[in-house]
């Protein structure tokens, strides 16, 4: 498959996944095409060598794995971790407010988005709603408006003369509510919004109980550049890494090898991962332990398997933008279309250390993939990933890598076409490589 085809598949995946709940559904759809079996955490598992399985926790985190043919104490777990959530705006519980003839929705800031990029865009809603079915059970249903539904109009420059010198500054409580509709009866705003959600979801329900709704950009992903060498879309951080890991796992040569392979995509990374389904929770550890219990007779074997395991934490990296040279360490500028980025931080904001770095470089060289190394400016705060959290919780060696990205946390991010194929290629090599733990 060409690099252009791989990225088009990525763009289709992102556009079908406007929320973490939709992202997991998109992953699940692809897994079912490869005969993966869904497991229930409340039931006993019967795992077979070579079996393909996945587990979903609370609809927006997913762990998928292939049960290895070889003993875990010999191979350990080969894990790729990523996250399904992206920074943005989330709808508040009592969101609908009618005032001055307009119905607006109150929002809460999720993570660290670039708020100015949400203005003057064709926005809409996606997520899940919860209601009672005919059997009086509380059930969830995905919801997505496929059309522009919301807008955050900018203030005219005549009323904000300094915007080009000082930048757009939005007061978070008062200036972020999104315009939804023009209404005649302002007192009916909450009922109107609930009715709108129920009609869109096509649920047979009289009363909406609750919802999780993300604001998303309806503009589809696109190629750009004189040679179509770049691409742009929302949520590339970090659905691009999820997609690359999934494509690596679902390769026939990877599925047929004898290692125990795991992909874990977590929600809540952008807000610290501290939840029952985040990387700082028990989800991945619970699944790994149950995999080990299905095959190993000695309780000590699980700890032995972890000691031989390796995790790649895949999350996008900061590409060099030449208009802003002072934002980068001049000796660690990473460039789009030049290969995966190995992220290093002495304070363990990234999980990379010298041995894991050497191992990843070796996999890149075996795969014929170029690579780059990134270190953040010392006078700027460095972001983090699921890598340090997961590595510490499980006690396994890990590395943080990612493809270079422009405008991280914007509603419209950009990256290089060649890099996505490079990442898929090296992740395939990692899955099939022999154990190399020192």
C-alpha cells in the first residue's frame, strides 16, 4: 500500500471517530474484520494460543491482544500504547441557555486545546447518551451530528483592535458558549436540546438521563502541499498513533507470529490518565494478568513475563516550524517526512532511557526506517504521555516515540505523509522481533 493510501485510510479513520467513544467503535469494527473476539471483564475468559481478543472499558478505552504460541516467560508482552482522546471542548450537563433570542451551549475545556482555533469553524457534536430501554436498563448509544450544528463567531476587529498584536484571548467562562439556534421561547431551551439529542440518536426513549458530548470540527481531513506531501485533520494527536498501531497489529505476517502482542488505547490521557480507564488506572495491568493466568501455572511467571516485556508509547511529536525558531532546541529540530521521533526527557516526562532508545533505533534500522531524536527546550515546560505512567505501574521497559506534527492541540493539525508509513513499518518490526531485553 502506498503512503498516500495509508494516510487516506488514516483520514477516513479520524473522520469516522469524532469522539473517544467513536474512536473505540472504529477500532472495534476493524478488529471484527480480523476475527477478534470481544471479552467481558465480568466473565471468565477462555483464552487459546493464537487467539485474537479485545476488551472495552467504559466505551472509550480498549485493549486488544493476540495470545502468543510461545510461553510468556520466554517472550514477555509486546505492547504499543496510545490514547483515544484529544483536547477540546465538552458540553456541560446543564448546557442549554436561552438569551437575547439565541440558544447557546455552555462548554468546559477538556485538556489543553488552542482555544482560538475553535472560532469561526463549522462545529458539531459527537459522543454518547444514556437512557432507559424498554426493560428498564440504563443503556448507552453513540451520537453524532454529521452536519455543522454549532459556531463560535469571532469578535470583529473593529471591536478588538489589538487582536493581531496581542493574539485572540477568550474568557473561558463567558466567551466560549457555542451558538446552537435562534429560539422564540427561551424558557424551553433545556427541553429543546434534550429533544434534539434523542431525535438524532434515534433512540426509543422518553427521557434522556445523561450524556458525554465532545465538540468536533466537521471539516474532513485533506492532503495539502504542492506535491500533496502533507495532510491535515483534527485529532491527529493522537488518533494517528492509534491508527498506525492498529495497522501494524492487523498485518497478516504480524498476526501469524508466535509472540503475545498487545495494543492498548486509553481515554483521559489529555487530563492526566488518572481514571478507571486511563493509563494510570488498572485496565492494562488487569488484562495482562488475566492473559498470564490463562497460560502460566506459576504465579511468579507473570512477574517474569513483565520483566521481559517492552512497551512503545506512541504519541505525536513537535515538528519544527521555521516561522518560530525560538520555540525549539536548535540541536533537536525534528522535521516532517523524516521518520519517527524518539522523545527524550531527563526528568522522565517521556519514558525513554538509553537502552530502550538503542532498541528502537535497532528496530528502525532493521525496518529501513529513518528516525529522529527530540528534546524540549529547557526553558519551556515539557508535556508528557502515557509512557512514564504505564511503565512505572507495570515495571516494564518503555520508550516514547511519535510522528512529527505541526500545531499540536489545534483543532486542525498537520503532519507529513511519509511518516505515517514509516511508523507502521517500524511497529510491525517491533511486533515480530525477537526479545532483546538486556
